[in-house]
C-alpha cells in the first residue's frame, strides 16, 4: 500500500520533524534534490537545456528555488518566475517546473499556456486542492508530479489523476510513524497478498454465496451479480428473486431459488440461518425492486441474516426506507456488512450528498451505519468504522455503463464467502473490477457482461 496523508497531517509531520532536530532547510534541500533528479530524467539529460521554474512564497516555492539552483549548478539555463507576477507568455524552454502553490492553495490560478512544454509539478500541481482534488479551471496538467513522504488525497480524487500525470513518491527523511497513517492507496501487490487461495480440500459449499436480487424486468442485474460471484471464486451460488420461479437467462452454474411475490423473508432466512444453512455470504439488492412489500421483506432479511452481507442498489434503498432511524437495521447487525453507494444512494442514506472531501464522506457513512462503506466513483473510497480508509485509484472510465455495479457486488460477495474481512474484500473487489475493465481490448464498447470473462485473468494478474 502507498500511504496517503492529508495536507493537515503533512503539516503536523513537517513540524514534528523540525522539532525533532531536522531543520526545514534540510527538508527543503532534499525535496529540491528529488525534483532535480526527476527533471533530469524527464529531459533525458541536462546539457543545453532550459528550464522555467515557477515559484511561490511558501515551502513549495522554496523547493522550486532549490531545484533551480541545483540544475543551474549542472549547466542548465534556469529562468525563475514569481507565481504572483506571471508574464502573459512563458519563455521558450524544455521543461516547466511548477512550484507555485502547494497543498494548502485556495482560490483560482490561471497561468499562461505551456504551449505543449512538459510540466513537472512539485508536491501537487498548482491550483489543485490537495485534500479534495478540486482544481482551478486553468491549472496546468503535469506530465509528472514529485510528491513527498506520502501521497495526498487530491492526487487521487477529483481532477487529481488527470492533472498529476505520473506520480513519484520521494523520501525526504520524515518518519511516518506507526500511528500516523490511516489512509492508504491499494496496489496490485496488496490484493495479490490478500486474496485467499482455494484449499486443497475445498468443496463448493465452503465458498457459497446466496444472492437476493432481480425482479420482473430486472433479471439482468441478478444474473450479472451471480455470474460475477462464480467467476471470482464462489464455489456455489444460489439466486433468489421475488416472483421469479425460473428464468431462462440464469447462468447454468447458478441454482435458481423460487420465491413468492410477498412474504418471502422467512424462506430466505431459513436458507442462510437455518440449521442446515451452508452459505458463507449474501448479496442483497441488485435489481430487487422498490415496491413497499419488497422493501419490507428485504429489511427483515438484512436485519436478521447471520452471514456477511453486501448491500447494493435496491438493497440500499431498503436500508434508507423510512427516514431517520431506518439505518438501525444495519447498525445492529452482528456479521460484517458492506454498503456500496454511488452519490445518489449515499444521499438517500444520509439525507445529503457526499461532500467534495470524499474520504471524510465515506468515513461519515461508515461510522453512522457501523458498516464498511464503499463509495463509488472514478476513484473508489472504502472506509471502515474505525476510520481506516483504503483508496482504489485504478478506476476505468469504461466502467461507467449499466450493470457494472452488479458485477462489483457479486465480486465482493464472493470474497466475503472466501473468508476475507469486509474492509479488504470491498477494496480488493474494487481493484479487481477496475483491472478487469483495463483488460478489455478496446476503448469503447465494453458492457458489464464483458467483465465476467475478464475476471479470471484479472485475478491471475494480481496473484503474479
């Protein structure tokens, strides 16, 4: 995992380092040296090169000035420009080093055009909010960003990924400490370590998933969810949909369970809680429907099921149904619970949408419900009630199509059935989901069902 620190946490660490005897000038010198090395790599050498360094008043500007001096000492022609006195046109150069404003920038910054010259940003691209990823309209898009000690949330959220380019993490000698990091970015190697391997004595019921999903006209959601669970390691999947006794589109590996239109919660609870119950997890909600009878029955299942549950789509509508106090059905659950809202579902659950600080928003829902919260977006944020957060930043825009959320829910359900902790199961599923999309062979035209055949390859890739 790569550690992530908010700008406030980073300021505290800087101050602690100085208090512990490392002068700020030393830290700035190390930062400037790291940027100078990156500049040399970007230009392929230093001989005959011209670099424009844009500097502000704070430590970010100081890092840039040190970088400029180091490059000048090696024969580079360096032009330093004050960020508060930007000319209408930049001088001709081989590289622009953006050291104008750091993580604490507020306001609007509209620099002149780069005219296609590569940009190297110091810590965060200027004009980018280091906490939220909100950006000024005219902010430069960096080709590379050198950030220090830890990633900043703004590099991963909002406009951050588009503006930051390739992000390089530089060590300047500040010790993070054991208790300072409560946000981490998930990497492929992490998921590879977390994913359980099927035991030599495995049988199908050891990783069995029960899906409560689908309704007349919405069976695609149920089938995508069930198929994704099978493709990501579930040994057995039963699929139950109120009012659907059989469905010709159900995958042949999935067992269809008939449910009446009404009064079916007792039947479902017998399947997952009864003396002969063998299911290890449930998925509740994809395409389930929102009529009052369905909602009331779904709420009974959610409140009383004794296995870990993923609640998605219409299941989240059922949790939110009834206004204040409705979320008590998940707060009181004894088994692990994962909620998977997009922004609209989040607003239904809490009465207001996520803020620009998506990490704080995910934490708020997790704490309020005592569940793991997977807040969907181009960058996925997963929070657990303790306040720990995992950020999954390998999202793929091809996932912005109907049904992909149903696939994600099925993957989480499968990982829960394999014994993964809900926090890691949610983050691992989000990573696998996005990685599978990246394996699609075209920029356009991917649909949710394409992910099903790509999931085994994605799992193989992360295992290495």
